């Protein structure tokens, strides 16, 4: 009797675990039907006795009910596999779990593969995708989500399909087969991970020119119509399906003023992102309002204020009477401040350069929260109070550049005595300080001033840089907010950036809605990639200049410093 009860319980559990499936098409109505195609996860294909003939019908597979507080959002998961199979199921499971934990309804799309003969490689997937969105929209009331809060998550070929669904909903993929096809098939956001087949050097495979050759065009399958939706891209620097595909789609979305995010990680290879990195997608959906009302914003300087144990030491940059005269309106002696962690965990040093349009130095609002955060992590920080306002009759950045080069040399000179590594120094800066950070990183082999002492015989190069919403980086905004949003082809990096042989890898952070446009960061990132330097790049939807000063918990603007720490970790900076 006990065995019978146990068997009954096991059967009940299996029944509860059995996924609910919804066929996409009425029998006999599958467009471009091809008996060489089937619809099933690649893992099922390997099971003994798998019958392809019994799996001709593409379908939706509904996940378990969301956990915790349910939202009114729904996400369609679309596996990749080169349009030849759908192989991302196991990797997507952890991402599905994160969505369910956030109360989001999930449904899997299992579209037809392999590639259809005599048609574009994506045609049957696109047909199945548009039909799937219509079914998901029709099911909204029954399943308790908003029919205008439908997103898609894809990887590789699944991301290509996600971008098609996000940009081309007004172009019918097939002729209507029933009343359901009167429903719209647009989606409300897309989460493309390492999209494939984006640029003209790789419409059917990996990018032959790394997505970097002049004159490459976007795949014409992307129509960028009036229903084009916000997107959040993930891509790795070591991906043969070039991350430049993601930056080029992002450029077009910026031209259309459609909110979007880029999350590009140096060294990451092709494939779905890990559970931890997928938090960026949750933050994007939360920032966009797809997961309900945002929490009240909090000020960053309050969050990271020290508890009284902070150690600081102040030093003036120049010996008395030796400060280079690059103008006539110096207002104070520039100095640096060492912020010394109570429990050091690394010998690396972060130099911070605040912004202020080169008219003032926003030391308190921008430098101090970084110093407090990194000190808590065990890293030494040096904040630089450089000279302002702008020098008369000189380039706007000459005071700052001169003082920054001197500061780096002083830090290098003092590092050994402090138990720190003189060859592990990076710069980070905001706005004008972001421009100044780029100057220190891209042009360190050019001296900003004539040497005055032994310290100036030391190198002022840095081993990494973190430009945070850098201003003045492109020629359409060399002294003002970007006139064309940085989108024009003629908007190129400003001439003071040398991109010399000492240029290090970088980590960029930028608000997507910044008047000092996110394209400042994107185009510099692209130039670094052309040099063979892998860097990180993160843009934040709906966020403007100084995105971090006050931000809602659970959004990328609130957790941005964690992205910097992630960069340090992957690059071995904070060892």
C-alpha cells in the first residue's frame, strides 16, 4: 500500500511539472510547411525514440507560475542555434528562474528548425515568432498580464529573431490564417543577447571582418518601423558574432530616440549571460516601468558616506613657485587627497577626476562617493582637485590635463612606500572629468607640461580607465552638448585624443538620454576595439547626465559602481 501511495504521489508530481503547450498554427495551416523541419529543444532531439515527424508543429510552452509578488509583465524566451536547432534551453533555465523570482510570466517559443530551403534563414522562425506574439497577447487576460507588457529574451539567432520582432512588427511575415491574425504582433521590449547576423559581413554566419570594416550595413530584415521597441543588449568582446552588431543597432535606436541599453563585457564569449549578469535585464525592465512603479530615488552621497573610520591625506601637486603657467586665471593651488582603506585588499590605486565643465571641480558630488565605496572594498583612492575655471587662450582642458598628469606621477612615486603597486594605477572621471580621463588614457605619451623635478621623469600612463558619462569626446560636441546626439557619421573622436600605444582597456558608463550623448562612449569603445583593446560599455535607459547622483534602488543607476568592481575583477585589477 505504501508503494502505491508513493507511486501515486510521484505521478501527481510529474503531472504538475508537465508543461502546458499551445500549438502555434491550426493543423494544415503552417506557412511554408517543410517536412524537413521540426520544433523541439535540441535536448529532446537526443532522447531515444524521438520522432521528428511527430514534432512538425511549432509551439509555446508555458512556464510555472511566477514566484513572489506577481507583476503584469510577460517574457517570451527564444533559444538560439543558428536557425538550425534550438539549443539554449539549459542555459536559459537560470534566466527563466530569475524572471519568475521577479514575478514575471514566462513562456518558451519553440520555432521550426533547421533553416528553410530556398527562403531567408530566419523566415520560418519569423513566421512562428509573429504568430507566437499574437497568441501571447490573446492569452493576456486569462493569464493575468498586460497585453502591452510583452517582452522577448533571445540569444544568438534567437536574438536576431528578437530584434526582428522588436523592429519589424508592421511587416507581415505570413498571410493571415484565422481571426487571431487580426491582433497586432508588436512587442514592448527586447533583451537580445549576442545577436547574430546583424551586419553585412555576417548575414548568415560569424562576422568575416569582425563587424569593423568600413561601409558595413545593418541586416535589411530589421525595418525599424513605428512600433520599434526599447531594447537591452548583452554582448561579449570575444564573440565571433561581433558586438559591433549591437552597437550599430543601438545607434539606430538612438537616432529614433528609443530608450535602449548596452551591456558589453570585455573577454566574454558567445552564449547566454550568467545568472548574475542577467540582473542588468531586470534593472532595465524595472527602470522602464515594466515591473511596476519605481521606488523613491536615493542620493548616492548619502548611501556611501563613511562611518567615521575614513583616513585621508592631502598633498599639493606643485612645489611652491613651480606650477606651470598655462593661463592667467588660476584660482587655487591644485591638490590630491589620498583615501586610505581601513583593511586594504588590493595594491591597485584608483585616481578620480570630478567633472564640472572645466568651470569648477565637482569634487564632493562625484569623487567622494567613489572613494567611500572603493575604500569599503579595500581599494586605495586618490581624488584630484584640479585647477578651474578654464584657462584663457588655451584649450579648455589644459589646467586639468596638466594637473592630472602630475597627480598620476605623484601617485606612482609614492605607491611603493605605501605598500601599493606603482604599475596598477587607473583613472576615473565624470563629464568633463570623463573627457579628462580619456586624455590621461589616450594621450599619456604626450606631455602636457615641461618637467619641473625628478617626479616628472616618471611615466603618467595608466593601466585602466573608467570614463563616466564623458563629455566633449566627439566633434559634434567638443565644447557643448552633442549637436547631433553623436549619431552623425561626421561626429568622430576629438583630435586631442591620440589613441597612442599606451592606451589601456576601459570601462564606460553612460546615461542613454544624456545630452552629452552616450555615443561619446560608444564611438570611443568602437575605436578601442579597432585597436584590439577590449573594454566594457554600459548605457542606462532613460537616464541623463549625472545619472548616479540620485537613483531608484534596483536600477542600473543605483548599482553602477558594482559594474566597475565587476570590471576590476574580470581584468584582475583588484587582486
